[in-house]
């Protein structure tokens, strides 16, 4: 299905991409903590809102 070269490239790409993303995240961690203080609450409220919508949909369909 895939040639050996394609598999090697995919594996190397995933490893290098993961390392770059991890390094960048660690480098910007302090900046993100400063600028995005209340983001977790927005995410939690969004998830609760989606759960409420699914509950309403379930109740109206039954």
C-alpha cells in the first residue's frame, strides 16, 4: 500500500513535528498563562452548553 520511503517519511515527519510543537509550547508557556487566563472557563461553559443542547434534543425526540 505504501512504499518504504513513504513510511519512513511519515514516521520522521510525525517525530519532528511533535518535537517542534512541544518545544514551541514549552517556550511560550509563560506567555500563554499570562494572556489566556480565563480561557478554561470559556471552554467549560461551551462544553456545558453543548451538553444542554444534546439533552434538549434527546428529550424532544423522545
